C-alpha cells in the first residue's frame, strides 16, 4: 500500500452511504438559499411598478409550427411541464438510491418515513376539504399534500447541530415520498381527458427504455431521445408529462455495472504495461486503456452518476426559475381572509404536522416501524412542522388546480402557511436543542458524581 493510502484513515463501508447523503444535504441547503432569493425577487417584482412586464415575460410563447400543427407553449409552461420533469426525475433517483444503496435499506426505518408521509398527505387534505366543502376552491385539495425538500433542508442547516442527524434523514426521505405521492396525485386528479393513442406512444417509449436497459444498452443520447418521445406522448395524452420523470427515475439502474474486483483486475492489467508513449494507434495497449477509463466510470451506478450531474442544475437553476415564474403575487390583507387561503394555511400549519406525528406514532406503536434512539418524540414533533413548508410542489399543483381568479389567494395561502410552519419549527427545534445542551451533564460533574458513588 502506498504512503498516500497509509497516511489516510481506512475506508469504511458506511462511507458509500454517508458521503452521497452529505453531498446531497449540502447542495439542498445551498439550493434552499437560491430558492429563497428567487422567491423574494418574484414577490418584490410582482409588487413593483414593473409587475405587468414581469408577469408578461413568463407568457412569451416559445415553440415551433408546421402548417396547421402548432407546438407552442408559454415560457412558464415550459418551465412547469418541461424543466420540472427533470426535478421529478432527480427526486425519483434520490428515492431509488436511498432505497437500494442508502439508509432506507432498513425497511422498518423506511416504514417510519412512509407512515409519516402518508399521514402528512391524508390529514391536511381532510382539513382542507372540511373548510372548503361545497366551495369553488374545493378541487385544490392536492395543494396541501407536499413538502418542499430544499426549504426543509435549508431550515435544518440553520439549526445545525441542535437537531440529530436522524431527523434530517427522516424529513428528507419523507419529503421525497411526499413528492412522489404528489406527482401521482397530479397524474390522477389534475389531468385532462385521456387521449389513448398518445398514451400508447408514451407507453411504447417507456417499454423500449426498459427493454434496451435489460440487454445492457448504455448510450445516454438514445435514452434522452426515448425519454423525450415518452414526454411528448404524456403531454398529448392528458396526463401531466412530469410523470415520465418519476417513471424513468425509478427505472434507472441502482447497481454498478463493473464490480470493484473487476475494476481492480482491469487496472492491474493497464499498470502492468511499461512506461512510455505507447497508448496511441489501434493497439491492444490503447484498447486496455480505454477499457480502464470506461470501467472507472461504470463502477458508479447509473443512479449515482446521473444524480451527481443533474442535482446541482435542479437545485440552482430549475427550482429558482420555477420560483421566479410562479411565486409572484401581490400580498394584500384582503387575500388573507379568502376561504381558499385559510384552508391552505390550516392544511399546511396544522394538518401536515398532526398527520406526520400521529401516523408515525401509530406505526411505531403497531410495530410496523422503528424510531431511531436519538430521535425523541418531541424532536420529531417539532420537525413535523417543517413538512408544512409546501412551497415548490404546492405552487406547482396550485397552477393546475385553480382558475386564474383563485390562483392569487392560493399563492398567498401557500406563502403564509410555509412561513408560519418554518417559524414554528425553527422556534421549537431551537428551544429543544438549547434545552438538551443545558441539561447535558458536564465532564466535571460526571466525575464528581462518579466519586460520590
């Protein structure tokens, strides 16, 4: 073993799981800041003298025409239906990585997040429907179901070491389950009349992707082309096209193609060559070198490779663009009293934490799930308020569920509910963290107590 390896700590198997999760959390925390800046910018511009020009900008039509065929969409539409497909694709990749390679391989711990997500979707819907029963905005029940991952992780980053790592993992996995559940709700509850011929084209594209993946075809451009065909099929079918992002994400292989043993054997063969400029030309030397480069890439699974490439783009480009295009609203006191606004605030601030906490507690009591030893019920309850930050997905569903007249009070409710939820969570978790530090015995007091015994 070389001196460089000897000077470093020995690698642990856990590093394969904790390092990707740490990188994910760092990107999400920074992305939360970018999302907050974009949101504040949208709110300021919507209340400024440039509000008309700002809103008109997102209505600019982009696309192409061939005779009578018109495939044009507004800029906002391309962001919401096109770029957000990549957002859901990355969400599905994260979910599959955690389930196959990460911390969620423990099924009973996964059950805790699943139970929390399920309760965090059903209870706020019940609260929302109870307030809007027989009202025009009743159809917008899906708005209160989802959790914004970036803002949740950003809030936890503010708290730092005052919250246990298990709470971060619980909320992260819960938010991912929430997002997948929300896109299923979009597909079922907010689609148009189904055009079966277009859906057949989309299904064919997905089937071809599945088939060529099974036989080991690895050309990324071909997968992009097939994914685009499937997206167009869903877009024309009446089912929201972002569904294809989840489908393809869950289909992405999570196991590496080249094992560590095979990689070592390939590199050993390359390193056995003598030094010198003998890698050019159509030779066995060059073939072995190219094979080694490919083997190095393929030691990481497709899920990990694609997630590492797309995650920064989603966090720092797609989500801020979405916030700029959708968060603009003129805040008024009149909007806060609308029935839809009150229902959304109640669903996010009350329904989400109650649903998450109650369903998690019930799952543990029934023996269906396990709660980490460092995740106390008070801390879980305080963290449950963070799930009321519905921002990105709530705005996404609101754009599908409400008429233009009701969209403004809905946005006010989403913003107000998210801010109140975040504030309550930060206060409660911050207080619990300080309380834990003040009650923790110091080293000297522990020694004295030991002497007394």
